[in-house]
């Protein structure tokens, strides 16, 4: 594998989960792969899990890591080509990217949707420039439209916890005060659609995701109906995708908060969320603290998804 930005890059999902479980059982077995190899992690946005789990995965593989927070201590980067750079940004991404490539063997990039221009976001302009100009394999640590390391960890977690062959998995929108990207729900939908699970998406009107991500999923506007018989509830907020409201918060209706009464409609479902989560907006304290909440094992699997991806990239060098 050269680059990792979406579900196609990982190939056969059954094989990928099998490899993940092998890595999880024996995570220091591949230390030779990363010897004298350097991972550079570039963050345009904040992170707790991605930063720690990816660095840990690289260490498990014997790699060295360098972490750069672009907004803390680096030169402010211009990203538009053709701009007269007489403003507050001293460096252009078009020099910065190949320079970064000089100091490492693999690059991870976190660059969220900026909500300035929908086309730029959905064309993945930032991460695609890293792929084009760095000369290195590049993997997404959440880009504008997808968060594949999260979705891979989610899939591993569902495979570990499922009690039947084809579980009912429900992606539920939930309220949040700020405008959040569609990357996590897009990506989760993309990965779930690549399985044979019974996959349902529920959200208020106006929060429809892009059709290429909804795919064959069932969309149910009645959250309570969607929850009936569910084996997994995957909660997440996202901002509107459809024009003219792209990137806007249309509702903060706490009637959509996941609470124990709604969880009671499910088939004793497990509760999942990628974290960070706002308690009593997205989910009540009692649900996230309940035995059915698997948010911590889900986060733990971020180390495993990152390690499989890095392992495959290192194997291809
Ligand atoms: C980000 C998002 O929703 O994309 C990162 C989630 C992993 N969340 C926030 O910014 C709160
Ligand atoms: N789930 C996730 O990617 O978390 P961070 O934003 O903390 O990395």
C-alpha cells in the first residue's frame, strides 16, 4: 500500500480485520520493518487520540516519529497558488510539502474541511497536494471528507463485539453547538457500506450526507424507529452538507441526544463514538458510562488500525 485515504486503499476488509487481530495479539513482532524509518505527522488541527495512537503504532513498528503542529511554531502556510504573498503567511505549502518530504519516509496528515469552499474540501485539496508533492507515502489522519483510521478502528471494534454475523449498525446524528466536518460520518458510512451489515443512517432533515457516502445505506428520519433492534449505535454530530447550508449548524435539538430511554429500544446495543464527545449533548452521562458503552476499546483500536496501515506502507517501501 502506498497511500491510505479511503476504504479502497485497504482492499479486502476481512483480510484487513484478520491482520489487525494478529497485530493486536503480537504488536511488537514487526519491529524490524520500521528500523531507520521516520514517520512525520503533520497536524493542521487538534488531536488527542490520533496523535498518541499513531505515534504508539509507529513505535511498535520500530519507527522514529516527528510531530509538527503547523499552527504552533511553524511558519503560517499559504495554500492558494497564485496569491501575492504580502499578507501574514510567510511560506507556501508548495515549498513546505517537498521540504517535509526530505526529512522522513512516511507522512501522516490531519487537515479538516475548512468550510470556505465546498469543492476544495470535497476535492481533498490539502492531502492531495501532500500526495502529489511530498515524494512520500501519505496517509490520512482525518482529511476534509474522510477519517479512515477511525473507521478502520470502528470496524475492528464491531467485529470484536458483534453477537451475530450481520449486525444492525445505526449511525445517528446528535446535537453539538459547533460546526463539525462530515468526515467521520462519511467515512464510517463508506466502511459500513463495504461490509454486509444492516446499516442505517438517521438524522434530522437537512443533514443528508453526500450521496456517494450514503451509498446503499437506509436513511431513516425517525431516530426512534432507526434504533429499534439495533446492535450498535454510532453517534456523531456533523454540519449540513447540502447547499446552501454547507458547513452550517441547522439544529441543536437535544431531542436527538442519545439517552437510556432510546437505548432501551435497541437490541441491547453497544454505544460507540469516535471521541472527543460532548456529554449531555451527543450522549447522556449514564449511556456513555454504561456497560454497553465501548468508546474506550474503540479508541484503543486506533493504535491497531494505525499499525496495520503503517505496516503495509513500510512493507511496500
Ligand atoms: C472532529 C470532527 O468531528 O471531525 C474530530 C473527530 C475525530 N471533532 C471535533 O472537532 C470536536
Ligand atoms: N477520534 C479522533 O480522531 O480523536 P482525535 O481528534 O483526538 O485525534
